[in-house]
């Protein structure tokens, strides 16, 4: 069955649009000229605001509003495209860059013009070598075609784009850690405020947007904000590119209008074509988002508001479906190991807490869990969630809290394997009330 | 760490005062600072590890949480990074159980992987982790033996202890002066920021991530810098400790006497840490206007001299005599002298030099006072050394004493007595000093058995800087006071002012008498009382030297 859902970012998939001539023949770059440069910065920001486009990197912050925070007329403004894509389950940005790199460049030209950017960066996750090659090839084609560099199309506007390879740290997807890493410093989040829009790279105003966010711009400029806003539901306008993996027949990258029922994504012929085995749960938006049980997933819709109402998030749109053959306890432990490993180690609660939580999970997986462990995990999450610099610790709490609550029986069964599970065994160093 | 950083704004005397509401009560605080400092100004201490008033803000320890109004109502925020805003609402644990709980939680996380080896830790007693635990911790811990710990440490330093637990690094020789205990490090980043932003030589960094992170030097490099011992002061725990002090003395047995760097004209504020008459170490004393929180390693080393090579009695023609014999000899020589050269000293206090001027007054026209130093002057290092090794040079000139040692050399033949007090001319420039050997009577007052003592016809021991109370004027014209620590090696020693007053026949008993004499002859000091100088000194008006 043909895919009938609206396409904004993936429209050129499979068409060989990596080559500029193909991209142009499909209508690419046609607006980079009078159509774009006749718009004032204000009009362009207003246009994006009216489209209802929200950031696709995870937080869903309205893009037009973010742009409006960028101060003008002072220091240079930088655009940094966030292509770090580290969230477990997410792989859409990788494919977007492989399949349609010129759309990203065109989107950057639009954003660049809107914000008066002269220098832009694409911060690509270090492992994405082929994406870096694809981008670099496209960028040199765009320079050759006069679409990048000085005085683009005689407009007087100039833009340079650099591809920066990260070193593969999840935390470098967090925008301020990304900026530190871009500057050559250790990739650790900065204290906020100031936010990057006001003071980011080299203390200058910096707009950080996800690959997908930027790639929606050419379509919005071409078809108008109203057409974009007409797609989707409520305050979730437009389309979203989902990375679907796990126990489905046809995992992959799919774009659809926001508001699609999650089960339709999993079962429809045009998307994943059905679940393998009997569905046990779905992670809807990347590993940081709380898991949904089959019952919850049955009527869940893929948009910001419906998922928030279910106590979870759209996140980066990484759907991981798993069936009843999967061991949720080891699944959770692989996630806690991930967050403990990826904590930047800067702030105390996250540094020590995510590692602690992982050690607890390790004992549970090893059959040495205790009756008090589930409460202990919840206490740890409650402890580190509100006290850290960035949301990485909270991202660890998402799966911990939801998995242990929603699949409690599995966890209790894992703990029940330990004959000494009921014994209280405090660390000798830590008897309450004693100092050492 | 980022390339861009914010220094904390510290309140000053002319800070605008604003009203904020703390725990439901309106209080007036300095308006241009952060909440840690503002709360401190009204007597509320906020537990913290990473915050240091003289280092860029880092905000990583999360111990200083308070609640304040944000976009979504009252919420947790770190006090160190929250600026004061007039009218803001702040909640501390006194009114907010949420803050109390959050601090307790952070403290628990801080201790999760800490070795808790306080009994064998040299920092115990002055450890922020201990202090903050008593203030903000004391909760029930979740740590369990079977879950184990992830002790901090570099992979190459890890070892398995007798219980089979994987341990971090202990007793690591990180540089010529410092020992690192990686396990104790709480990764607060203070030492890194000190080396980067104060020392200006980034030698330390935190490697790796998460709870595998550890503090280290760059591969193959050591921690070695003229200010590196400051990292042992600011390290909130016993991770960085000084080789010279560790295991020498338990800190709770130390008494602290405020003093001034005797080795440099910046007059860095210091503490003399002593017990039972022995000085164990010198520590920086915070003064935002002078040395902030830093002193050079060379300043710290000054305590070693206090028990080395001291002159405790008298010398007459190279033979050891009692102090009173030496003094009697000096008195006779001064009385019978035709012409006396009195050499003042920038290593002595204003009081000591005033006593010398008083002696000159008693001797009348027979006496002439000289001043100056032949010690080489270096460039300021921008941290806590001015480069001028004469701490009270400015004070001496303020008393109207000229920098004219060269004249003394050229006119040596005119004098039959020269009296030097704590200025080692034979050490500073033995060639020039040779000319003074033409003077038949060379009388020397000195705390140490110096080259000048050897060249003297008669010498007498006096108290060293740590043992006296008195004032100096630093290179920037700041009047600062040193207090006397009870560490004189023998009770009989006297401060220079007192010995000089004996020689003048005036027998002052209290240093205040010398001070009154100084204020009487020196208009910039006129009517300044000791109590006005305070612990952080008094900036004198920039009118320049008085003659
Ligand atoms: C721990 C962490 C990891 C993140 N990783 C990514 C990422 O890989 N890619 C991304 O686009 N945004 C990531 N973000 C979100 C970014 O901080 C930022 O919100 C986003 O790039 C903004 O772009 P947008 O407004 O277009 O979504 C991450 C955030 C956090 C806290
Ligand atoms: S929450 Fe974790 S990842 Fe974020 S700044 Fe703190 S230590 Fe780093
Ligand atoms: S060594 Fe001390 S000062 Fe340095 S990071 Fe560790 S605890 Fe902080
Ligand atoms: S003192 Fe505020 S976070 Fe460390």
C-alpha cells in the first residue's frame, strides 16, 4: 500500500537527491532567491511562527519563538544544527542527512537569512562518517553553485557552513554541551541563563536547532505556513519523522502527520506492517521518554499533547516496540547503563546517582536484588531529577520510574530470585546517625 | 568547562542595599551579589563545595540549593548562581522542607562513592564535606554493601582492596609538593579553575565522565607551579594535600594568628597556624583587596625559617654572650659615639622603625638615619607577590626615612658606630657592605644568625616577624597589622621596637607606645588607632610619602 501521509522532510527519499542537479530538478533551492531574500527577517520569523513548527530535537520548543529571542545588531549570530542524534532509538537525522543533505543546506539558508547568520555549523555525531561525507559533498556542490559563500545569488547575503564532527558523546546533543564541544572544550552543559539564543558559541547569540526542524523550513517557505499548520492536530502542527525499531515487521524511518495513532504507525501497511509477537510495551519518543504499556499504547496518539496527557513525551520521535519475549529488567538495565555511562560527570546528583541506579539494576539483573530496591530506585530518581544542571538525570528517571511501575511484576520476579532479598544490609560505613 | 565564565560578584562597602524576603522575613542585603554572599551577610550560611568567591562560578556540586521564585513559581535553584533581585523570595531549609530534603539528597550522592576515611585523612577537621554533612546531611543513606561503590580514580591507579572491592587511586605523587588521593575527590573542579584562571597555567583537569571521572594532570606532566599549594587549601576534601604539612599535626589542635606576608611588599594576608609554640604552616587569609584567597608557595615556606638558624642570645666580637651583656655593650658604644648611623628596615614594622627614630631623637645631632634595601626587586606576578621582597618599604618611607644606603657607603668614614636592625646588608650585597667594615662599631639587631651578624662587632637576637604585633604599609599604601603568635623560641627575646627603646633609654613596654610615637611623627598615620585598622587593613589616602 502506498504511503499516503504528508511528506515534508522525507519527500526526496530514494530519489538520489544527494546530487544537487537531482535536488534542483525536484524543485530544490528554487526559493533561494527573490522569494527568500525579499522577505524581511521579521516576516520570515513571523512566517515560521505561524507555521506552528516546534523543535524536533526533543523538547518541542516553538521554533519561531526561539528565533525571536536572538538579539540583533550586536555580536555575530551563529546557527548550529544539532545532528548529534544520541538518544537511543533515534536514527532519523542520520537518514535525513544521508538522503537529502541539500534540504538541510536550504533550510540553513532560510534560518540563516532570518537571523542574519554568516557562519553556521552542523555538529554531527562522530560515528556518522557517511553522513559527514554526504554533507561535505553537498556543501561543496552548493558552494560551486553559488548557493553558499559570499553574495548568494547576488542578494548580498553570505553564508558559510562548516561540518563539525563530535566525538560520540550523548551529552553533546544537549545544546550548551554541544556548544562547549564545538568550541573545543569538554562537552558539558553550561549553567543557564544565559541561554544560547542570547549567549552561546563564543559568547555570541547562537541558534541551535535539530536537523529535522531545519529541514522542514524549505517546505514551509514553498507551501506557506498555513499549509504546514493545517497538517497535524491541535498545537502539534506539521509532520514528524519517526525512527521505529524493535519488534515490528518493518522497522525504519517514517514521516507522518502529527496526531497519528501509535498503533497505526506500528501496524499500518504503509509504515511498520505489524508487531512481531504480542506487544508488551512501546517507548514512544526515545529512551528518555516514559514507556507505554500495550493498553496505554492502544489509544495513544503521536503528538506532543496526547503523549503528555499519557504521562510521556514525543521526544525525538524514536519509537521502540517490544514484545513479551523481551526481558524488561535487562532492558531497563541497558538503559541505566547508558545514562550512567553518558552522564557528563559534572554535577554531583547525576554523576553519582545515575551510576548508583545502574549498580542497583545490575544487582537486580544478577538475581541479587532486594525487596527494597524498587523503592530505592524511585528515591534515587526523585533525588537527582530536580537538582541537576541539565535534564540528563531526568532522562534516566523517565525509564526507571515508568518501567518499574508499569512492569512491576517482572521486577518483583527478578528480585524474587534472591533468597536473601528481604534482609536489610546497610553498608557498615553508613549506619544511620553514624558519621563514618 | 567552557571558554566563558562568570566571576562571582562580591559585595562591597558601597553595594546598593536591597530588601529580599528570606523564609518569610524581609532582610536587607547587598544587591549586587549572589545569594550565597547575600545570605551570608545576614548570618545564613549556605553549604557549598564548588563555589569559591575568588574563582569563576561552576555550579556543579548542587549543594547550595535554595528555593526561589522562577517562571513556574517557587522552585529549586543554586544559591551560588542566583543573583540577588530586589524583592525576591528565597526559602532556605528553615522554611522549606523541599530545600532541606534536596540538600540532604545531594549530600547523600556526594558520599555515595566517597571513601569516608576521615580518621586517616589529613583534611579531617577542616573538610567541607564533614562540615556540610553536619549541616545539611545526617540523613539515612541508601548505600548498601552489596551494591558496591564506584570509587573515583584513574584506571592505572585502581586496585582491589582486601574485601575484593575495586578501589580508586590513593597516595598519588602528583607533583613536587602535593599528594593526590583520587578517591576522596568530589570533582568540584575548584583546583582546575584555580590553575586555569588564577595561576594561568592549566595543569589539572577532570578526565573521563560520569562517576568514572577523576582529577589528573596532563599525560606525563606534574602539578608544579609557584602557587600550586593553593589547590590544597581550596580542595574541599582531602584529595589534594600538601606534602610538607600532611600528617604533621591534626588541624583541630592548631591555633590561628592573623599576620602579613613577611616576604613581599604586597603584604598578602596570612594565618600563622601554630600549636605549643611551633608554627606548622602558613595559610592564606582571605582579603579581596589584597591577595584574594591566594599566597605563593614561597610565602608559605617562610615559616620554616622561624625555627632555623635563629639568633637567640648576644654576640660580642664573634663570641656568644648573654643578651644583656650585648645590650650593655651597645648602650656604651652609642653613648660614647661621635657619629651614629642608624639603619632602618623595611622588614620591620612601623613600630620598630618608629622606635629607631625615637632613638635617633635621643642621640640628637650625633645620629643620622638611613634606609633602603639592596635586595633585587622582581616584577609583580599579578597574584599575590609584588616582586618587592621588602614588605614595609612604603611604611619606612612614610616615616620620612630616605632610601639612601648608597650615601652610607660613600660616607662610611664619617661614622664610628653603625646600628642595623633586621636588614642583612652583608647578605644583600657583600661588596658594598664591605665599605661599612671601616666603621669600628657595627651593632646588629637580628632574629637570625645572618651574614651581618657575623660581620658585626656586637649583635643581639630579637623576635622574628611571626612573634611580634605591629603594622606595615604595603606597596599599594594599605596599612595592615600583624598579630603576635606565641611562638618565640625563647621567652627572653624582645621585638625590635622594645630593644631599640632600651637603647634609647625610654623603656617602652607596650607596642602601643611605639605606635603612638609613630602616629605623632607621621601625618598620614596621625590619629589612626589600632582598632581602625581592622583585620583587612586600612587603605591610606594616596597623598604619598611625608618627609
Ligand atoms: C541529554 C540531552 C541530549 C540531547 N540530544 C539531542 C540530540 O541528539 N539531537 C537534538 O537535536 N537535540 C538533542 N537535545 C535537545 C537539545 O538540547 C536542543 O533542545 C535541541 O537541539 C534544540 O533544537 P530544536 O528546538 O530544533 O529541537 C538533547 C537534550 C538533552 C538534555
Ligand atoms: S545532569 Fe548529568 S549530564 Fe547534565 S550537567 Fe549534570 S552531570 Fe552533566
Ligand atoms: S581535587 Fe579537590 S579541588 Fe580538585 S576537583 Fe577534586 S575535590 Fe575539587
Ligand atoms: S556551590 Fe552552588 S552549585 Fe556548588
